[in-house]
C-alpha cells in the first residue's frame, strides 16, 4: 500500500507557488541570521543584541520551514 493510501497526507493542492516563496524566505532568513552571527562574533561582547537577533531570525526560519513541511507533506527543503 502506498503512503497516500495509508492515510499519510499529500501536498496541499495549489500551494506550489506559496511553498516556493516560503522556501525563498527561509533562505533569506538564514542569510540574515548568519550575517547577524558574524557581526556579533566580530563585535565580541560589544553587541549582544546581534546574537539575540540571530536567534530570533533562526526561530523564524524554522517556523517557515515547518510551514513548508506542512504544506508539502514533509517535503521541506
């Protein structure tokens, strides 16, 4: 029996474009988080807010990736 036949959900129809945009947003969030992390490391103890920003951006990226997984039935990038 296939996974779809076993009750596993498939992709949500009509969301391909949205999933693509979410994937692009996740990539942009990852780039921003890496930038903040690098800036925080370069600044040393003088910029703790940058590390906080990096954590917030990483949490946002993970949330977007979960949304991609939900819409794509686990096919998150």
